[in-house]
C-alpha cells in the first residue's frame, strides 16, 4: 500500500519568496565577482583607471538598488508571517522567560564583574 503524497507543487507566494531569498544570498558573491572584473581588464599601461573607477561606482550603486528591490518583498512577506496581537493588531514584544534576567539568576552583567587581579 502506498502512502498518499503531498502536493507536488509549492504555494506560489512561498516559492517566490524562497527565490528572492536565494537571490539575496547570491548577491554578495555576484557583486564580488563583478568587482574583480577590472583586474582582468587592466593592461601593463594602466591607462583605464578612470573607467575602472566609474565602473566600480556604477556597480556599487547598482548593487544597492538590487538589494533594495529584493528586500522590499522579503520584508513585507516576513511582516505578514509575524504573529499579531488579536486586540491591538501589533506584533507582541519578545519577553524574557521568568528568572532569565542576570539579577534573578544571581549573576552579574559582564561590565559589572570585578576585574581579576594580575598574576
């Protein structure tokens, strides 16, 4: 007897969000590779320094724009998935579990610890 299989395809919104996340992950690596291209262009004379500087500036601006375009739908998707308070409609603040503060545990904050004497 075979077990019933789940749906063959993923929901369209989650599929698109995953592809956007993949694009956001690959963007720094693609930017690094594109930044290394002027190294291949240089010749012994090094006369194209101004063109290389313009290329790097345009590439830098382009990467910022692409990151902003990728971040907008990801941000709205994450806000949509966040749990909302039923009364106010706001995201509830994260609360520490009882007894989780350093004072309640009997420990001190790192900056409050006395310095160890030199040996």
